[in-house]
C-alpha cells in the first residue's frame, strides 16, 4: 500500500490554467538524508507488534499469553505527523495482530490524510491463516485481503468497484507477524550478535513469494522514551527485495515489544515512539515542512523550450546502491563509476517514423490488458475511448485525439485525489499528472494500443519563486509503429522532450507498481543532477 502512497506523494503535478507551465516536484534532499528506504505498512505491522508472548507450544494454557495493546506517535523529519495503535490478542486458538496508522502529510500546500489498517490471523504455531488491510489516501480506499486454501494463498484487492483475485503457491517457510515473533523468541532477541534469516510475507512486496529477511541483535541500549531513560534491546531488520535492500532499526523492551522504530520514507527519516493513548492521539505538530517542497532538485542553468538534446551529470550522494535508470532510444546512460553517471537525452518530434521490426504482438500482455489501476475494461472507459476516437484517420491521428480528449476531460487540476484508477478519474474528472497518465493509458488500451506510464524528473523554469529546478512527473507512453512514444496530457506535450530524465516505466500491474515505488524510494534523497551541455534545434 505504501508503494502507491510513495508514487502519488512524490508526484507533484498540478496543471493550472496555463498548461504549458511545467508542474511540480521532487527528488532532492532537504538536509543530509541517507539513501531512501521504503517500508510498507504491512511491514510496519510486523515491526510495531514485535513482541514475544510467553507460551511455547500449541497445547499450553493461553492464560500465559502476553497481550499487546500499545500506542505510538509517528514523526516525519522530527515533526509529529500522526499516531499508531498496535494490538495482539488470542482469539480461540489463533493469534490476531492488528495495527492502525493515521498520518497527515503536507504536499505542495495541501494536507493529505493517510490511514491504514493491517490485520493478520495466525495459528499459535505461527502458520498463516488470513490477512487483510485497508488504506485510504485522500479518501480513496484500497482494500486487500487474503487467506490460505490448501497449499495456495488467495489474494483479493479492491479499489472502488474493481476487484482482482490471484492465487500463489504457499511457501511453508514464509511468516507474517506472530510467526516472526515466535521465531525470535525461540532464537533469543536479547543476545548481542545473534543473527537470524527468515522469509516474510508482505502484501506490499507481492504475495507471489515471501521476502528474505535478516535480523541482527545489537544488544542492550539505554534510550529516552517519554522523558525517561529505559533499557531496550536494539535490533536491525534488513529486507532483501528484488529492487534492493531495505533496512529498519528497532528498540525492544524486555518482553520483545517495540518501543521505538526508525526508518526512511521518501528520502526523509520517519520515527515511531511508544507513548500513552492521550499523547498519541493529540494534535500533530504545526509545521511548515512540506514533503514535496523540501525535495526539489536545483540545477545550475535553464533548459530552453525546444532543446534538441541535453547532457546531465548525475551523482549519487551515497554510493551504496545503484538505482536503475531507464535506458531507451532517447535516453542513454553512461556509468562513470559507482557514484557518477552521464545521461544524454535527445528530443524526438511527435509522429516521426522510427524503423523497427518490433510489432505489437511482441509487446507483453501486461501492456495491453486491463489491471487494477489501468482498468480499461470498465464500460465507462470503453465508451469514452470510442467517443474520443471518432474521426481518426490513422493510428497517429487516433493517439492525438485520445491525448487531446484526456487533457480536456480532466477539468479540475488539483492534488485532492489519491492515486486514482482510470475509472475513478473518469467519474471525478479531477487529479494531477498521475491521473492524466493512468487515464490516457486506459483510453489507449481500449482501442488496442499497448500503453505504459513513465515517471521521472522534469525541468521547471520557475516554481514558487525558485528558478531552474527539476521535479517528479508522470506521463503516458503509447506503442506506435514499433516504438514507444511519449504523450504528456498533463503538460500538453507530444513526443520526446529533452527537458526530462526518465527514471522508470511501468505497466502498472501490481508487481510493476511495486517496482516503481521501490525504485523511486532508492533514488529520492540520494541524487544530484546538473546540466553539462544543452544543444538547441538548428
């Protein structure tokens, strides 16, 4: 769920009445932040209920069960932004764990409310029985639930009226909340130097297989909680996802319950501290801190409209990881060393024919089929696409008509929407560049055009009294005449432009959405971009 939050929160696009003005936002540190790490809410559930009940086997009297009922304050960049409440109870022969998170984040002057509830049900031996979660961002609910049938995991996800169901083989070594805690108890979390490897199932990382995890005990530490110095046991959990390592640090009390957790979210430090229920639910801090405005990336010169090509020098603030920049016919990546890259971008006029033997049948079905976000099978999307296509003479003309329709159809350009599906956008007719990109991608798929969304950095000449900055943006790509072509209905631009760096592309199927969010999390707060050379059109 947090992958969708990340992708949306970082997308600071607000087409105003002047569509030609470039839109907002991202990818710059607002201080000396370390490399970003994305920690989904389903993982936070595990961390915040990281407690060790006392019973040792299935037959022991449940009276020995150590229940959890704790409140926490949530801080982003040292400002309180919300609270969390975690419980663990014994219901019959099952262990039921639940965590509720509520956060308010300023995004380009607008306060976005994020709430998430995650729940797991497991046997006392640690076997997964079921799980569920609901996230609301800006009022848009995403509901996910799953359960075990034989040797399969069934996962259902629903956003508004669209629901998907998938089945995956169950890995018997995979664990969720209580299963992980039981394992820690058996191996001892208090002993310094203790290391343990396991597998964790997380809906946000995809339930097709569990994610490998390494847990390291760092020994006893004195920390300050609620104005008091208390004993704790420090642990470090590293998740080995297919997009790289993600790390979180936890301090546990003598029972093994988390009293403090630190991690990174979107390039900024997030911290969760135990508190009383009254303190946790008290009003969040009054702060001018803005998630997006603090992450603008400043460059040293202007990129003129209509630039033929631009050479960017890109450096990583920390060289621990190498983000995967997109490589394409208009974007060439040259790696100098582990921390420095040269990215050459060239423009390409819209509709220009490109020689290629790649036909539409070689494009994967994920770029042609409906999915949860690009729900092109919805009757409303189908009708809108067919109406927009009327009078088209050829595939290029058809694409232009769809682009113009999407640009005009989304009437209310604002940040008030969560990461909306195409159908939600069709109904509300509002949103920013993510809604434009997803909606246009759906229109194309209705008419048989393979589509995907691209995300990256776009140049802004002027933004909030700041000059020459780059910000995160999302646009659409159509596969036409054997090649991918850019259509930016939010900014009113057709064809490839040299004013942007493409970070990644995605079909927006579940796994691709995850990859996009994780890839962004690896880049934010860990990148510097400067312009080396600009070539103008002759």
